[in-house]
């Protein structure tokens, strides 16, 4: 399609699946580049705000831009840039403008994305300037993906091409070296094209402007980075400081949008129930929002904030004594047992009160939460439960994924290290990589390590005692890959009645409950229960653990 460097990966697929998978993979890259492990904090289409959906706004601009683009490219783009107006009208060509915001303080970049469904081609053209007034394109960094079928064969090929490889400019932010496009990105596009895995979660920061978030986060991160050096608690300072900075950033942008939508001038008031170290309260107050925090236990860092940060040590009991008709928002940030009560308290406090919860541990109104169905992950099931509670309380519940270093991500650190997927009966299963035992210990605070030493002899002993989940090899910790272990044979009904192991199916499978991809073994081949319905009592009458 284009001259210059090109690479191809081959995959045997059915025609319909090939095209559907290809465009699904391109949507991941075009709309969610943070999923692609690219060195970006996110990407946001300016469709609603600019000219994507407005034919009157976009067509004149393209009419002026494309002739020059064709001329300078020497006709190389003619195949994918036909009569734009006619092709768009017939639905065979989709033109988008996306804004990509880097993680660093560098300026955001814009790209025109042409998706030609007739020829199964997607082309990315960097744009400088404002698309609605005056703009130019960067011929040097135009690249394209194409899906084609080998003639006379069922083999499908996905290729990436660069218009002018000898002029490519790698800036280390938006545009990496060309080898990355061919060796890394193309491989991911092929992988995503063949995956049929439904995501249980929203895309990151879907309810707010990523650009506003990125700018605000960089400002607050620079403002509060000194907190890491003076952190008096035993918890990891970098994790908790930057996590609260990220949560505060999200709320500030969300509340700014709310004021603009409702025509408000006064900044929203709030109360943080179960505020912990109180840093989130401190940041929000410093940004002009009147509020306070309550927690059952005072932290040492509270005294460092100063009198303007209102924090109260008090046990919170959901009752008439803990209603807050004077606040606009009730916050439950990792509020543990209080989490399901937050929407109830908000609904009873006032008609106009809103709430924000960031669930961590799984609790219902009576104790530990047990999911009712096993078709989704434990975390997804709990989010659905909290959403249901909010809806019953009369709220229109909206869900978003925050970009924070959460506790849950720390507990799955091995999955983020040297990811190496393996094939199981349902597709790819992420077994993660390995970490030195010392690095794993660094993920836990001093109190937790001391507690482990007293209760079970230390972290290393704990990992080895849980051999069904972890294995320690030459000082490195990794998740045990049961897909490569000798599996339990499928058992007949007669065999099950005469099972040699009294422990068979008496406990829930850790992987089924906790691993994002579930258990690598089929239910009939796993000695642990895949769901509450499979759990059977022990023959000796002992309590299941």
C-alpha cells in the first residue's frame, strides 16, 4: 500500500472473524492507547467538541488538507484517501481526530485517523495546529495498518507500513523508533485481533477529560511530592501519596465539570468517611473545597496538616447520628465495611447529596461479601453489588476506572512483571513473571511483615505454605502454572463417590476467585471448587477453610 518499511504477521482466521477482530484491535489502539502499554497517559477523541461528527465542520478542512497531503506524498495515499465526502456518506470511510496526552509535561499531539472499511486499512496522520482553523501534517510520521487475504488461500495477513521511514522522527513520547511499530505494536495488533475476551470494566477515565486530568495531576504531583520525604506512617509513602493525589485529581476535574454543567460558582463541600491518613481531605481543602474527614483511629500525620484540615477521630455507625445534610458529596475511599453504607447514608442525608466510592475489600451490610454468580470476577461482582445498592437508593450510578497505584494492583504485582501468557482451554491465561523475594517484601509495609513473622514464620514460609498458588525457585517468587502441572484426571460419577482424597472440592479455588483470568484448569480437573455450588463438606465433619 505504501512505499518504505513494511512488516507483516500472518494469522489463519475465518473471513468474518478476521475483519471484526482487526477493527476491534484498531479500536483498542486508536481509542485506548493506555491499554497498549504505550508510553502515554491516555488518548481522547475530540469528537464531540470538534469536527468529527460535524460534516459541515470537517469536510471543508479535509478538502483543503488532503490535496496538499496527496501532492506531498507523491500519490502514495491515493489508495486510502478517495473522494472523502462520498466515501463518508456511504459509510465506507471513517475519519477521526484523536488527541494523545503524554505522561510527561510535553505538549499533547493530534492525529487524523482514516479507517477505510472497504480496503481494511487504517492510516494515522500526525497533525500540527488547530484542525478547525489552520493545520499542517507531518509527512515523516505517517503510518498505516492493513488486513488482507492471500489470494487462493485462507491465510490472512496484517501489515504495518511507514510512508517515509528514512524521515521518521522518534521523539520518545508519542512516536517511538520504527522497530517498535514492527516488533511490538504489530504483534499486539495481531494478538488483539485474535482475542475474544470481553472486558468486565470501563475504559480508564471515561467520564472526564483525560487532558484536564493529566494537567491537574502533574500540578498536584509536583505540589505534594515533598510529602513522600516526610511521611511519618509505616505505610509505603510513594504509593499512598501519589494514589491520593490521583484520586483528588479525579474528583477535582469531575467537580469542575459538574459546576460548569449546573452553572454553579461555589465549590462543592464534602465529607470523607473512613479517611485514613487524611491526605485526600487535605488536598481537596487546599484546592478550595470545604470539607472534613472522619476515621475510627487518628494517624500520626494528621498533626502535620495544620488546623485548616478538619479531621475527627470517631467510630462511624450508620444511623440517624451520622447523616450529613450540609454536604454535597460523601466520599468512601477504601472505606472497607462502610462501602455499601455510603450510598445509603448519602440518600438519607439529603435529596441533593451525591457520593463517590472506591471499593477495596469486599464487604456487604453484614460481613464479608460472597458473590452470587460465578460468570465474572470477584471484583466485578462486588462492583455490581455496590451499583445495585446505589440504584435501589435512588441514584443514577456511573462507573469509571481510575488511574491509580491501588492496593489491588500491588497484590497482583507478579501479573505485571514479564508477562508470559500460556494457552489454556478457554484462551490465554496470564501467569505473569517472577520477582526476587526481597522485591516482594518491599511491597508490604513493616507492620505487615512483622505480623507475618509472628503468625506464620515470615513471608517466605507463607509463600511456601501456599504452594498451590505460589512457588519460590532460587529466591524468586512466581505464580504456579497449573496448566503445566500434572492435572487431575476427569472423574466419573462412581469415582467421585470413592474419591481417595477427602479434601477434594472442599475449598474454593484461589485462582477461580482471585485471578483475573480465572483458573487455568477446567472445573472437572481442578481439585478445588469453582464456585460455592461445588463446595462439599468434609467427610470428617471439620469446618471448611
